[in-house]
C-alpha cells in the first residue's frame, strides 16, 4: 500500500494553518490518510517497522486519535504503542534552506524516522515539537514513520481526563493515543526566526520583543512592523546578538485588548542575513495588562469579574481533537451566548487554534496541564511534568487571551503517601520566572502551597448553605478553606474555581450517567439552583470570579449546560441574564 499526496481524500481534515500566531507562507499540511498499525507488544522497532520499505497493516486519518470515530479506527482498548507511516514530496521550490517537520501534539513518547533514519524523540502528550529533517530528505517521495508509546496507568505521565480503566467512568473519559494534532512541514532559510516572546506595554505605547534565531546569525538584522486594521502603526529594527534580538516596538496608536473586544495588531517579522537570505513570519499580538490589586484581578486597570466556565476540550467524534476549526470557534460562541466571558481550559493543554479564536473574540482563558495520573509523591514527578509544562508556556506565552497559569488541578495523595509539596512549589517558582506577567495558581482547588490566587472547589448544591459559608469573609476576611489542615489562606485574591456541576439529563434511560449531588426534579428547579449559587458569587464583594462546571456534557458526565453534541439544555438567554449582570467587585 503506497500512501502519498495523491492518496489523500478530496477534503483534507483540519487543513488550516495550525499556528496562526507564528505563520510562514511556505508550509505543507500532512493531515489525511496514513498507514497505521498497533504494536501491543512494543516489538515494532525490533521488527524493523521504521525501515523505509516496511508497510503497515492498516490506515488511519490523521490528526484524529485511533480511539476516535473520525480516525476510521475507533479502537477503544489500551494500546501500548502505535505506528504511523506516510509518503510526501517536498515542493521543488524548497531549496537552499531547511525543512522542519512539526507535530502539534502526540501522546505520549514519540520517535520519528525519515526514510528509515531516526531524526529525534519527544516525551509529552500535549506540547508541540519539531525536527530538522533536511539532511534525511531524498529526491522524489520521502517516507516519515512515527512511533508513539502510551501508558496512562504508569503514574509516570500526565494523562488528564483519560480513563485509566477500560471504561469511561465518573469524570474520566475515552483515552487519546498517538497523533492528535496537525502534522506539517515548513520551509525556512538557513538562518531563521525560531521563537518570539512578546510583552505588551500599553502604558508606554509599545511592545517588547525577544526573538530567538537559529543558524549563522552574523550580520543578521531583524525588523518588526505592526499594523492595526490595515494601518501601519510602528516599526523597529535591531541587529542580532548571538542567537537573540531584543526590540522595543513603538506604537503610534494604542488599542487595548479587552474582554469581549479582541483587538489585535498584525505583526510582520523579517530577518535579513548578510548572505542574502530572508525569513518572514506573520504573527499578531494584543495590548493588555493583568495586575492584582487587593482582592481584585484587574485587566487594563479595571476590575473584571471572571465569569468562567469549565471547558474540557472533548468532542464526541474526535475525542481530544475538534472535527474542524469551526468547532473550536463554536465552543467559545456557545460560552459567550450564555454570558460567560472565559474558561478554565481543564486538564489539557488546548491546541493553539483554540487560543487564536479566544484572542480574536476577547475570551479569557486559564492555561492548565493534564496532571491527573502523574505521581508527585516524590521529586521524580518533576521530570515527567516540568519540561513539558515549560514547553507549553513557551508556545502559548504571546496569547493575550491567556490571563493566568494553573499547572496542577486537584493534586491528591497517592496510595496513602502524601504529595511532595516541593514539586508544587518548584513548578510555581519556575513558572513565575518563565512568566512574571501573569498570576500562577499552584494547584487548583485543593492543597495550596504557594500561589498568587487562592481558589477552592465547592459543589454544595444547596444555595443557602453555599452562601452561608462565604458570609464571614465579607465581615472579617475569614475565608472558607477546604482541607484546612493542609493549607493556609494568606490574603490572596479568592474565587470558587469549580462549583455547580448540576446533574441534568432528563432523557437519561440508564444508570451510567454521572453528576454532582442530587438531580433537580424540574427545569425550573435547576434554574433556581443555578441562580442561587451564581448570585452568591456575583454579589460577594471579595470574590473576583467563578468557574461553573461545565460548558457541555462529556460522555457519562451530564452536568453541562449543553449536551455533548452542543445542544442547549436551557434557553441560553435565561442563563446569560443570570451570569452577565454586574458583580459587586467590578468598578
């Protein structure tokens, strides 16, 4: 079976550029039909599956995981290892430079071969990675082979909400193995721009850029040119020093990125080398600041109540992967329709296309890793967590919609052994060094060790008792703290980052569904409970936000405001009116 560009289906899945925050014109999407084979015994390397002339037994549609319907495989049992293979031809114009092979995400341990030669390995199921494959390319058709090994039950890798049992259960769902984001080729010059870190400075009408360069940089000059709605508003150039260039880009016009108004500047980066080569990258940025002022979290100096909803990033037919770019945008639209202004991106690093839409639509998001399943009772947990977490932070740093980091969610003791608090402390401290511009929550809702924000999870279904436990905070600052023997409140901004989770599935015909607390007996009872819980948080003068569980059902967990198929369970306008009224802490 020979797979090359000609074998692709008429409609290529996920054809859009996967990284609109860092885009070149010369790229080739490799999504579509690949050869595929499971390797339960992990013996494929020994049997030479990586060799250029070895053909795999089946087929799969990339970038969808083999567990998903859209992959064409739909195999739901555990897979210790999976193999992928496909051919491609490099465009004739790609000469005199380098060819990079990019993977949006592959779960979990990956090795890649080009024409039978190993070009690199990667560990981590959520961050992006790439390899320079220039030296391994041949004239005509080239063969890329990918091995992915995965073990969500090992305790040595973050699995997020992927079930460690055969069946989905509670709030754990269908697993994702192997490739689950776009694979693509990119052509770059011998000397090229490899990364940008941008810090907005609207108070001084500028943006500060740190650009990283690969290849021989002697004599190279970088130019950054900004425009807003087609009008040029700033330009600056600087020489490359070593492998970096540092620029302050002045702006003649200041347009703030705000909640509900995702005002974005276009940014064109040009790297000119004295050898005559030129690299061009199209990017974008937003101008906004985040500050903590007492109990308030301010965006551009204004106290903005964060009306967040829990978004798990699961799709019925694609599992971890949205069927289309429109589906990513639609989830934000559904949230906005019900009066939310942002989301906790929960137990998963979301793909950059989702963050792109959040940037454009003025939608607040908190970045989180998929820490569940990882043993952090010893320092060894750091080696399986921190490198990938920092890769994710590096990739997503420039998104204005991202207003905070939350590396861990509900860390728990394991098999009678307490978690190692130093793991949380080190990850917090390194995260702050990586990004001092955003608040960091060490672990959401459980055992805070050191944190900029103090949050709790509270699934009390009774609005009266729910309200009562937050009343003392209004009078003397005494806050409700879960597990008070393990953590102490130190005056940080405070919010309930998970609440509600109201179980509502009137069409349920079996006992497999799951939710929090007792189910309301009617839609009217649901709305009154939702109103009572939400009013408590909106009306609290020392509460800066909330996060409702959850936007949509996921498999057996039926506490969404929408079904898993994204059908509204209630009139969105009713929920919107409850959520969107002015909060006590807002200016």
